[in-house]
């Protein structure tokens, strides 16, 4: 009686316990054929003297002495050699015993063991996969539990000021922060915005810097962020650091939109992972009802439609549960379409995005300068840099008024209105980051120039021409804006 021993082979791994797993027991006699079943999925070997072969669902392993071949069986092309394995130096050899001599079962056993082990290794190399076992658990049939449910009859309290504004119908306004200084962030957070839009898509900011700002000033504006892309790592970082408003750029398809929803929301609505330190205690530890229990009711998710593919998919994207708003990205829709404000083609795609949101019963979002357009209820306001310049200009205008326009702090003796216009031009067009903001400031200055005195008009025109010279790639567009406002800059 002899033992034939091999390991078990899984998807692409073999578990060999020395030679300790019994696959089959049989009585061996030289020259006698025996079927040998080994522990490979659907593999049956036939022992015939010195040759043993194994067949499986897609591979056949053939062994002759110490050489084994793996033959891949394809329905279309038939057998094809896929690998050869040599086992050298194992001490296994074959000699026919002298007539009348007793057989050497130990040598046969060693040979069979070597062949079976070779077959197991080749099966791993060939990727022999175990057949799928009957599923004992089906996730799709599992009913989500009640652990995170609020008491019966109790609705989640809305503690996110941005979500409160949306529920009330808006407008929800977010101020944009590009810097990493907590003092600058705190000034913006206390300025009256509903949330702060920290810019992570176009800035080299890291999450620790963002978290420091949010921990320093958790309010009154809700912490928010435009992430760089819609994946688990990026959105998990944002939410775990404390963001209550998530803005996702360049969403082109329903699949991308669903990914954003998945990583923003906790189960059963999404797939956000739960872990320690989420929504730091300084921000959301004491929210009514508990952070985990009420998060899905409070987070705001806005998806930006910035490409032609996104516009095409906008109506389906807007229907996905968990999407609170579609943002018609004024700058990149111009970038990807080749048209700008005032062009019929541009206006058509902007309108398509807004209509997609309204049709689905969610919010249409846009730059704050579109606040006078109907149907928009959530907005991105200017940056902290622009606000600093505007604030400084307003302060200087007051000083000019106080001193009879004689100038203060080295300023030119200009009227307060002109000072504000020039300040806005410097803020929005000095280094054009947001094309739409520069367009708006440029148009405002060109329009106002018509009613100014000759001296003030000359100053504004000079400044407008400086902007054209500093931004040659934008010059034709800006010159056209001035032309439509009745001011020639040629």
C-alpha cells in the first residue's frame, strides 16, 4: 500500500505541506495500470509504468521521467505546448529489476510523488483555477442593518450651513481660497460665505495644510474643497479631514459621477470607509444625531461639467442619487468648446447643463457673476487674493474721499469708483487664473469708462491696454469685450 501525496492548488498558488496531504491510496504493481486521483481541481492522472498524464478543464500536463509538459487545450486551435519543466537531481531513476527480483516500491513511490508534485507546480504555472464553489453568501441579497438609523420618527438634523442654504432654495455661495495660511483662511471663513471652496485641482496644496486651516477655523463657513479627481483616495482624504462640501471637476460620464457618489457617502448609499479621526472633533464631533449617522443627509456634492462629453451625459448624471448640483464650468467649457461668452454655441452648452440640473430637481451652479441669471442657486465667488485687493481699494477710496481726492498712500487722485474698477482689473486680470472673472472685470471697466471724465477715462483705458499687453493669448477676446461695451482699444 502506498500514499500519493500532493498539495492543493488554488487560483494561482499551491499549498504544499511537505508530502503530508493524502490525495489517494492505491496498491501498486509494476506494469499494472491504476487511475490516480490527485488534489488538483478536476485533474485525473493515469499511471502507466513510467508515464503519467493529467487532464483538466483547459490544460493537460504530461510527464515522462523527470520532464513535464503543460499543454494548453483550446477549442479553436487544439492542443498547444505552453511550458516544459525539468526536475533534475532528484535521485529518481528507473531500472527494470532483474528477473525474479522483488520490485522496489519505494523507488516507484518516489517517482510518483515527484511526478505529482511536478504536475501541481505546472498547474500553478498554467493558472489552473478551482471551479467556483456554490456561493454561501450573496452580498446583493443582504439587508442592511439598523445600527446607524436614527430613532423611529426622528429626521436627521441639518448642521451643514451649505446644505441648509440649498434646502431653503439658495443661494449658496462659496468663497475660493488658494493660499495655505490659516489667518487668510479664517478671514474668508468669517466673511459671510456659506462654505469655503479650497482649491486643490489647480494648486500644489497638500492635505495636511488644508486640515490645519480647517481645524483653525471650522466656521462659520462650512469647509469645502474642489478635489483634483473623483477617486477613493482623494475624496476620502477630503471628507476625513473635515470637508462638508465636495466639488468634483471634469465629470465626463455617468460612471465617473457614480464613483464620486460612492466615495462621498457612507453605506448603504455609497462606499466611503469608516475610520477613526473622521471629521475631526474640532469640526463635527458634537453635531446633533452623530457624525456617522447624519453625514449622508448633510454632505453637499457638486459635480462640474467642463467638457463636451460631460455636457452630453449631463441629463443622466443629474439623475444619480446623491448629486446635489451640476456646475456649468464657464472657463473650461470655453476651453473645450472653442467658444466663449456671447457666442451662441457657448450659450447653448451652458444652457444644456443648467436645464439638466433643473429637470432632475437639483441645483444649477455657476460663477457668482452669473447670479443675475435665472435658475442658478449655488455659486463660486472670487479668490482671497482678489478680495484682498478689492478690500484695499475700498479702503483707499474712503481715504481719497476723506482727503478730497488728493491722494493717500501714494495713490493717484482718482474717484473711488475708478479706484475700485482698477483694483478689480488688477485682482482678476493681473495674472489670469479665472478667465471668467477677468472677463467680468474687463467688461465693467470698459462700460464705466464711457461715463468718466477725460482724465479718468484715460487712466482706465491705459490700464486696459496694459492688461492686453500682459496677456497676449487673451487679447483678442478682451478687445472684443471692450468693443461690445462701446470702447475701442485699437
